[in-house]
């Protein structure tokens, strides 16, 4: 039994106590009334005993009966009112024990809307949070394992060919100059890739641990993007990719660390090339508003599965298809992009479907009045 209109538990206890007291009084009244009837009957019949004298029931017995019935009635009544609450409390205690033993899959049933219900709700929320944290840890552990094998693979592959080519150059003394130059060129490219990989790893660790001192300057985002596109032209030509850059025309000023911004968009453009080769087209749209500029990098080709969209910004995460197609890479690119956007008080979003994969970066515009914004 529960008085659902009284939501506060202590008020409810007081109400139950009052109700139990009233019921006890009623019962006591009934007992007094019945005893009087009994006394009259025994007086008329002349019955005498240890309990009943000529003036009716002896006072000590009367008191004893009243106290006994009073206590029993009160306890019984209070217990009936409290039964549901006690059993619910027991249920919560059992569930807390289950949670402490690692069961995060069975939420506690929320009954009513009092403090116990809100305790159950909070416990359910806690259970969910712990489960999410564990899931994230599991994913991080999984991606870390992936990293070890991926980095080992990324280092071993170029290293094997470097050693192979250098071995040939060393052993084949009669090798003609053209072949030797070609091999040296290959070795150089592979060594460059190794250098890039280690730089990426070191850069990421620095970003992760806030060891980086930002060199903030006022820079024109359009100019930066044009420079980047110029630098990447050989790759666009190599894969026959057509690039379109839409922007408002005049400068778009932001306050940022130029090198990091170049890294952010460099990573996005590299991904657009790597995963959008088949789409043969990359679109960049820069749309400044009053306080923010939105830059969209769009490519066609690989669609990132919906269930993987949330994970691609995690460090060392590479989608199932990238892993299976062996596109190469450590899965650090987007984690770096995300960190750099955060460092500049910006955000990054992604959507991917048959209409294309779109990475959208929001960055705060330079405000001439406001100096020294809060950049980490
Ligand atoms: N433009 C894109 N189009 C389709 N898929 C993408 C795109 N950019 C990223 N992805 C997917 O997201 C995953 C994570 O990208 P991220 O740049 O972090 O790592 P990576 O490219 O695999 O390696 P790295 O950039 O460190 O060399 C990629 O493996 C790829 O599957
Ligand atoms: Mg990448």
C-alpha cells in the first residue's frame, strides 16, 4: 500500500505513523466497548475469576490487554503500509549488490516517483555510464592493439623494401647508373614515409599531452587552403581527381596556429584523396557567417558505415573497409584533426552517404574588437 500523492519519504512515514495511530485508537475503542459488554455479561451471571472481580475486569488486566492489542495493531498496520516500500528497498539493495558484482545489463525497475524511484533512476544512469566507460575502454584497448599491429606493419613494410633495395645496390656492383638511381629514389621515398609516420606519432602524443605551444597569428583561411591545394596538385593529377574550391572571394580571417591548421586541412585532404580516389572529385566549400566559418571537404567513393561514424575520430581507429582493403595509415589522422579543432575552439562533424562523405570544420572567425581569445 502506498500513498502516491505524498512524494517525500519522511512525510510519508509521518503520515503512515498517524494513520497507524488512528487505526490503533479505533481498535482500542472497539476493545474497550467489547470489554464493557463482556463485564456486564459476567456481572449478570455472577462469574468471578482472577481477571474479573465484582466491579468488572481488574485494572491491571484491562491495561495489559489494551497495551498488547495497541502494540500489535500499530505494528501490523504500519507494516502493511510500509510493505511495498520495504520490498522495493530490498530490490534496490539486491540490484546494488548485482552491480557491485559486475552486472550492468539489468536496470532497476522504477516504481512511482518518490526518492526511491529517483534513487533507482540514478542507479540506472550510473549503471549505463559505467557500461559506456567500460565499452570505451574496451574500444581504446582494441584500437591500441590495432595500433601496435598497424604501426609494426607500417614500419616493417617500407623497412623491408629499404633493406631489399639497399642490399641489391650493395651487392650488384655491375648495376647500371639508371637502375641504381631508381632504387635510391625508391629507398628515399620509403624512408620519407617512415619519417612521416614517426612525426605523426610524436605530433599526436604532443597534442594529446598538451605539450604544444600554439603560435597564434591572424591568418587568411582561403589563402591557406589555396596553398595546400597547390602543394597537393601532383596527387590530384596522379589520381585524375578534379578539385573545386568554392569560397566567398575576399579573405576569411581566423586566429590560429598556421602549422596546425595546415595539418588539420592536410589530413582531411589526404583522406579525401586516399578514400575518394574512385569518386574522382573533391569539393571544398568555405562559408563564413557572422562569428564562424564552416569549411566542408567533400569526396565521393567510400561511404563510412553509419555505425562507424562516431568512432572514426578516435585515435588509431580505422574503418573495417580500410583495414580489409589495406589502404595504409595508422588511424591517427582524424584524431589529430579533432584535437587541432578543439585547440582552436572549433568543432568537426562528419556525414557520409551515397551523396558523398562530408567533413565539416567550424572555426571561430577573427573578431577585430576581441583580442587574445581563450585558446589553449
Ligand atoms: N574522406 C573520407 N572518406 C571516406 N572514409 C574516410 C574519409 N576520411 C576518413 N575515413 C575513414 O576514417 C578512418 C580514420 O581516418 P584517419 O584519417 O583517422 O586514419 P587513416 O587515414 O586510416 O590513417 P592516417 O590518417 O593516420 O594515415 C579511415 O580508416 C577511413 O576508413
Ligand atoms: Mg587519414
